[in-house]
C-alpha cells in the first residue's frame, strides 16, 4: 500500500509540475515578449487603434513613472497598424517604434534574435522582424521590407527598411505580425513624434496592484491596465492553475482511496482470528476501530511522504535540466508556449495535498474498521481457528 501511494503521488506531482510549468511559461513568455506588467494608453486606444490617439506629454509621464519604487524599466512605444511588403507578398503587421536601449530591459526581444543584431551599428533604417513573417514574405537578413500606413493627417506613407535582425519567440502569431524599428525612424514617416503606449516592467509581479494604483494616480487621464486586464485569458490561466492542479491530485487520491480500502479490508480479513481473540479477552470495539483507523492513516502518511519526496525531487531535477518538446514545437508556438519546458510545483499545492491525503486515509479506513468491530468473537475464533 505504501508503494502504491508513493508511486501514485510521484506520478501525480510530476504531471502537476509539467502542467504548472506550461501555464507559468505561457504567462511569463507573454510578459517577456511585449506585454510587460503594466501598460498605459490614451482612453479607448486599445479598442480603436487610431494613430491620432497618442499620449500627450509622454516624455514627462515616462520620467515620473521611472521614479516609482519597484519599477525596473519604462518603455515608451509608438504603435501603428500597417502593411509590410516584399517583392513577393504583403502582410498586415503591427509596427512598434521603440527606444532600443530601454526596450532591451523591458522585453526579451533582444535575447530572442536568431539572426542579426539588436539595432547595433550605423545601419540606416534598421528593422527587426519575426521569423514567421520572414518566411511569409520570403525575406532574409539584410533584405528590404516596405512598410505602409496612414498618417494622422490621412495621407498614406511608405518607408523602406533594412532587416538587421530576425527574432523567434514562443508565439508564431506574434512573430508573424510584428516588426520593431527605432522611434526616430518612424517619426520621420509620421512627421511628428507620437507615443501610443508606455510599458512598465516591474522588479517583481508581487507589487503589480500597488504600482498600477500609483501609476493611475499619476496619470488620471490615461487608461492604466495590468497584464491581467490586457490579457484576461492569461489571468484566468494563472489564477486557476493551482485550483485545477489540486483537483487533479484529488482525482488521483480518489483512485488511491479505493486501493487503500481494498488493501485494509484484506488485512482485516487476514486477521479475523486475532481480532476475535482481542475482543474475547475484553478489548473494546472502539479500540479495535481506532487501531485500524490509525494504522491506515500512518501507512497513508508514510506512502505520501515517500511520494512527495520522489515527486518533488523529480520536478526539481527537470526544472534545472528542462524537458525538450521539439516534436510539438509548431503546435505549442500557436499558443505562445516554449518547446523547452521547466516543470514546477507551487508551494501552495503541498498543504492541500497533505490535507487530502489525511482525508482520503480517514475515509478509506472506515469500512475495514467497521468490518472488524462487527465480528462475533466466538465465530471469528471458531471459523478461522
């Protein structure tokens, strides 16, 4: 029984580690990619995406936000929806104008380059594009892409840019529809400096609500949103992971419950004569009940301790080495999940697991214990003597 419980919890915790690691990777990769922790926009910009809906006085606002304790980096961005064209094809793209020195600390794009460099050197009109977009438009490093979009005055402008870097993130959707260029180069096309988004990267996610409230106080005329509000599906994933994993472990323990009950029942039937003798010499039935009850609990706790130790050790090992899921990389990239998985089990799972083990052991002990105390001492000794 100890072995069955240990192996069951070992497998359960490892499965929980894989799923939790996948959930955490989904959230963290989105924050690292471009979401950051907090974003500020003009009212209704995210709904209408109009180029004229810029942030007035963005430079002074950015400087004020940098002084909030807990803020690691503040990036001011120009966001324009336009078209990217090559000699062979065209594709709708999200054009992001950035300050490369600041953006390097705000997102992981600089670290996700598979070709080229992150706005280094004196190249004129450099641009970074995603690997997926490069495949769609049949473009290579050092090739040219033409961007077109509508200026605030309604005129359509075109600009040619040299590809100096190709990035490859966890999300094929992002890689297929996003380009990065320097803000001054984009300002030259728009004719005016426009900031549509101010992104805050925090030192830790624990201070998210407090810093968002301070930012809202500093910028009452702007829409201040955390990553949970911008991407509610990620919020749901983050908040439901512990609950769903606890339910998953509960199902495993429910299956083990029947095994524990069966094992203890067989143990009781094998010791019918002993129980008959104990009752015949005056041992009270409640003591027999307590003996079987405690025996079940102690065996379950021993098995669960071994299972938790094995599971935690296995998760810790693979958390360091990672699990490569290259065979499923195309499917995972559609959901923004990396092909390198690092299992993790949140510490909040263990108290719930301990409580469920004790509860399952208590339930499993009831029927075998009742079976034992209902024995007739004389019949038990005679039948199995």
